[in-house]
């Protein structure tokens, strides 16, 4: 059992909530459109995060699946289709894991391509953060300045928490709003029923784009970055392990009204950057989500709307730039630079799955080049 110093505990708290830039916009959008029961959504995130904390004992993130969220929000899909998506993706990810496909792909990923994907994910995070900051430039700029002032000091471990709390208070004072009366009760998730039409709709619109993201960003790249961040740890995290947890937990939680969830390389970097080092961070996040789901239920959205998204954007910009500037990009071989930069740009302009394929193709052609000259 870990014995934590006060500084480490603060770091775990700070890291636990540093990844809200991915979490909050999607959750707020889904709840605002009243597409899903808030209790089921938050209890799902809570149970998933607590399971992750127990399994990995590392700050492995729990995030809403982005491709699922994009289609769900764009097409106002029903709770039944959302639950069917969680089940369908859970089954498919499990099949790809037990057949060894995910593990095989993970072992074959060249370092230059991995660095390119790091660059791409970093740019995606920074761009997403910049867009959030532009929604309220003054709050976003204040958050960035506060963050830059805190990082060189002994309060570095507190930085993410202080930025979110500080800007929430500042925003409330600057633009007085009616603080909602939030009634605490006891809310349980409702069983979600669905039929074949929900499964077909999910297979038709969601399965393939999300599967590409889950295999690359949530499993292969997350495992590779975890190896890089936790080099001193005895037990490495593999794509197979991440596939098993993603598959099994989605299968179990989807019928309870949970939103489809996965891991994520960007989330891992953000949490690590702001102080998370152990399973305490996902445990803190899990207990928070579980408490919100059980105690606030339908009132949860009102609480989230008090947090300025521009401040969350500032955290994303900083962590994204930090991820993009990998050792391989800054100090590696010049021969690898074209692979890294093109892979990163394809990830940014299109998506991570296509970036992975393009990077592998360029790396293959680069290595074949000298042979063809002989």
C-alpha cells in the first residue's frame, strides 16, 4: 500500500481533475440535450474510474468516447442507441483483444510514428483548448497567466485545482449569476432497454470510426506513452490490458445508462503533467463522479455549468504543447522528422487512426528507400 506525502496527495488531486477539458464539454452537451439520464452517466464514469484505479494503480484516464459523442450530439440519438453502442463496442474491443490483434499492432508501432502521434494528439489538445479559451478570452487568458505563474513555484502540484477554483470564483464575481439551488437526494441509475434498430443504428454510424480511435489512441498509444512515463515501474501497461478493461467495463455498465467510455493518451499526459502518479487520481475522480451521480442526479448539470470552460481550455493548451514537444521531435534523428511531422499533421487535420496509417506507410517507404538504390 502506498504511503503518500501531503505534496503527493495534492498532486493526485490536481491530476485527477486536470483532464476535464475532454470530459466537461462532451458531458455538458449530452446532458443539455437530455439524451441520457445524468445518474447513469456519472455513476458509470465513477464505477469505471474506480475499477481502473484498482486494476492499474496508475493515473490511466477514463474518458467519454469522442466519435460516439460526436454522432450522438449531431444526431440526437436515444439512450437506447447509446447503450447499444457501449455494448457493441465492448464486444468488438474484447474480440480484437483476445485474438491478439491489438497486442500485435502495439508491438509493431515504430518510435518515429509514436512520436508523430504524440505530436498530433498534443496539437489536437492544444487546438481544442484554444477554442475553449476563445469562448471567453478574458477568463482563458487569466487562467493561462495563473497557470504559468504557479508552475515554477512550490504550488505546482496545486496548479490545475487552483486554476479551476480561482477562475470559477472570478467568473462568478465578474458575471454574477443565480447560484442554483441544488437539492441533494439519492438517485440510482435506470436500466436502459434497446432493440435491434438501436444496434443497427450504432453499427452503421458509430462502430468503425470509434473503433479506429479506441484501438489507436485508447489502447496502443496510451500503452506506449505509459511505458515512457512510468519507466521505473515493474509492471508495464499493455494494449491488451487496456482493451480488456475497456471491453469488459463497457459491457457491464452500458445497460445501466453509462455513456461509452475508454482510456486516452492525451488524458494520461494531462493527468501526469499536473501531478498524478498512482491509482489515487482515478480513484478520486471516480468517487467524485459516483457522488455526483448518486446524490445530485438530474441536478448535476447545474453544478458543472459553474466551471468556466475557458479555464479548462488553458489547461488543455499547456498540456497539449507539453505532449507535442517529445524528445524525439526536439533532439532525435533528422531522418525521423518528416515521419513525425507528417504523422502529427494528419492526426490534427483528419484523425488519429488515419495519422497512424499514414505514419506507418511513410516509415515503411523511408526504410525501403536505400534498399531500392542498390
